[in-house]
């Protein structure tokens, strides 16, 4: 991952007005799909999720708490609208395309909340089949890979500001790693905003999964949730707590500007590993999940992208 990520940095130096993020991911994708990687590389590649979470936590040291809270009530409302639109659209399109109800729910949660993490958490909560989770994850990964390259080009073509693009990315891209990567591929300012907005969606994962679990339990399809507080804690992304903790320490002055700079540099190196890992973990063979999940996923992604763009344009600008 270090070699692939650093190769992306080298290539970016020779391409004007470009960010290394896309090259690191693209090189990783080529390596993963053009060569048969030894199986003993798999655990190492899978560790990109750890580096992403650690990098996001350390990123809090450079964002004072008032910046984290800067999205305000309007930002939280946008997040809630986005999640609602994604789940309702997936439910409707799932019925139209004849998908199983639980598979449609997994796609909706994956698009609306937190990508693969939300799908995995919801799978156990609503007792979905493993094949449903595989189909949903493959669909999410496919569109995540497409958005990584499409969004920055669209943002520049549309003349979006760093703030607007950061909000749009944080609201509409599924996986945290891809959302952060896409934001930073546009600019550092957009990357910071996309991270904060995406973390706001992640923070609601436990609530959304709990609501779905209770809904399926009332239908008699799944077992009942006995301890709601314990359930919410088990689904809460713990790296969000780390992010807020570092941000609080920076706000009260416990972390000096010099130390914050060191931690910020460390987060950038960790993100380099993350972006390379995203590319190296993108196996196109896994994305052949059948046409119906793909169509539903495409429909949900398209609706969410358009709705969130309109919201950002009229609310954030």
C-alpha cells in the first residue's frame, strides 16, 4: 500500500492541476485486477480500514471543535434528508425491480449512511442472508469507484466552491474512505468539509440500524432488540469518538499548533495508505452481482446525487 500510494504521489507531480489521490487509487485498481496477488497480501490490504479510521481520528487535531460543529442545524437536517431519501428510494425501486425486501434495505442503508460498514451492521441486525450483503456491498463498491473519478471532474465543470463540493461529497458518497478521498481529490478544504459531513452521517448509523431492526422485528421477520442502548453503542463508529476527542483537545489548547501539525502530517500518510488500499481492494470480479441490484443501486445513487446537489445549491451554495 505504501509503494502504490507513493507511486500515485510521483505520477501526480507530472500531471498539472491533479491530486495524487486518484492516481493512488487507480494504480491500486490496476495492480489488483491485472495481476494475481498472493493470498497472504489480503490481510494487509484489508487493514486500509484501520488506517482510514486512525487518519480520520488524527484529523480532528487540526479542526477545532467549532469547525466540526460548523455544519450546524442545517447540515444535520441535510444529513437526515439524505438518509431518508436513500432508504425510501431503495425500498420503492426494490419493489419495482422485484428485489428481496432485505436486499433493498441493505442497498438503501449502504447508500444513505455509511457504505460497507452500514451494510455489515444492518445485515446482522435484520438477519439478512450473506448473499444479500454480498450483492449490496458489490453494488456500493462499484458506484463508489465510479464516483471517485466522476465527482471531482463534475465539481470543477460546475464551478463548485470547496464548501459546496465538500458538502455534496460528504452527503452523497457512501464509504467513508471514498468520501474522504473524493473530497481531497478536489481540494484540501473540500476534503476537510467532506470528512466532517460524512462523520455526521456515520454518527447516525446506530440509530438508523436500530430503527430498521425494530421495524423488521415488528413484522416478525427478525428477533427483537432487547437492549436499545447497548445496540446503539455497538453500532456507533468508534473512530468518530477519537475524531471528536482530538478536536476537543486542540480546541482547549492541550494540543499545541506544532503538535497538531505533526498529527496532521501523520494523518496524511495514513490517508495515502488508505487510498492505495481502496484501489487494491477493488476487485471488479466481485462487482458482477446481477443486473437488478445494479439497477436499484444506480437509481438510488442517481436520486441521492441529484437531491443532495440541489440541497447544497439552495442551502449552502
